[in-house]
C-alpha cells in the first residue's frame, strides 16, 4: 500500500576481459588496451522489503493502531523500452501487513494476524525528470477484517536533483497522486476518489562510516474529492489528513556487499480531522515510528 514501495521497484546496474600475445612485441610497439565496455544493465529490477510501523494508517484512515505492524513486501519491474531520456516499464508486486491484534471473524492462528494482503500491477513512463505511473491494486484481508476493494492510482513525480546544486545533494521531489476506487471502498458504502499532494525534501550527505546517508523531510496532504472520506451514514469530508516527518536512510553496501540492504528510520506526525479523526478513536493527532530494510537487485 505504499508508494515508496512502488517507486523502489524502478532501478538496477552491473566485469572485464583481457588478452595477451604469445611473444612480447618490440619496445614502443605496444598498442593501448581496448576501452572497457561495461555490460548493459539488466532490464529486470527486484526489490524486497521488511518494515515495522508503530501504527498503520492508510491515506490518513486508521487501520491498526497501538500495535505491532510488520509489513513484508516484494516488487518487480521490467523495462520494456529505454531511449535517451525516455523509458517505459511494467511493474507488479505484493504488500502485506501482519499485526499482533486479533481480528474478529478470523479463522486459524496464522490468518487472524494477517490483516492485509495487497496485489498490484501497473506501468510507468519516465521522461527526462518526470515519472508517470498507473497502478491497479487489489486490497484483500486474509483475516476477514475488512471487505476487499480495488482502486487505480495514477502518480506524477518530478526529480529536481541537480537544479539546486551541481552535485545533486539536494532535491524537493514533488508528487501528486489520484486514486479512483473501482470496487467497494476503503471507507463508507460508496466508492470514492482520493487526491494526494506532497513533497519529499532530501539532503544526500554521501558516504559516512555507516554507508551512504540521506535525510528526508516528507510532507503530504490527503483530500477526498468524491466520497473517499465517507462515514457509514453516507456523509463525507474533503480534508483527510496532513502529515510531516523526518526519515534517515543508510545504504550499507560498502560494508555488507552489493546485496546489502538500505536501512530506513522514520518518524512522522499526522493531523486528522472529521471522518479520519473519528476513525482514530476521536484522536486528531498521531505519531508514527517506522524502521525498515530494503534489498534491491
């Protein structure tokens, strides 16, 4: 359910050869060695992640709070076409949330903790600094805690790294996302439309004793354009939430090899109002702590 996971599914890269004559050539007649030609990058990218969240909110709506939330995920992308500043990729994956809360109506000791299992598939187009993706997601609950629903989410993001400094250490990373529910709903009786707007200002500090280090300050707002933040009685609100946070990222490859994970630590604060506040036991404020590992290949 998270955008960062879909975005992480779009990247990857990868030895050399030499020859020798039987007899040494005369002095001064040695040709320069041929230029090394790197192997082409694989069109397939894989990512695996394991994340803990102190509270699980989806677009500002409380799902599992004050509980242990473990979120394993896997994604794959395949680059169909790449030419100059243009590329076209297809992608897919699975995302899960396991909670120590026991959901009423669950069957079996394992499934009662398996709150959510999402499957998604889509495509992404990258042109210069812009990336446009469209992803269809099936939201399922193995614990039978909520009714399954689907949506299609379109996201436009802009990579402004290098516009502010020559070494690309700072970027604002704006994005806008539109989700249209196509079957049932995340909240309320009617399918709705959600709009998300955000920034992710990031400072890349480069190599440190712990690995490559980056610090981010994500900001986001969620709005219900049509019945998204809807109550059981059919009434709905436009404003869903505003969030602000800080996250630190360490890439540990220099210490553990090329298959080493990226470690992420984050803390964000959500401001809720109306329907989202009511869904959070009438609490209009929530802090969420996250820690996660991501392996990309």
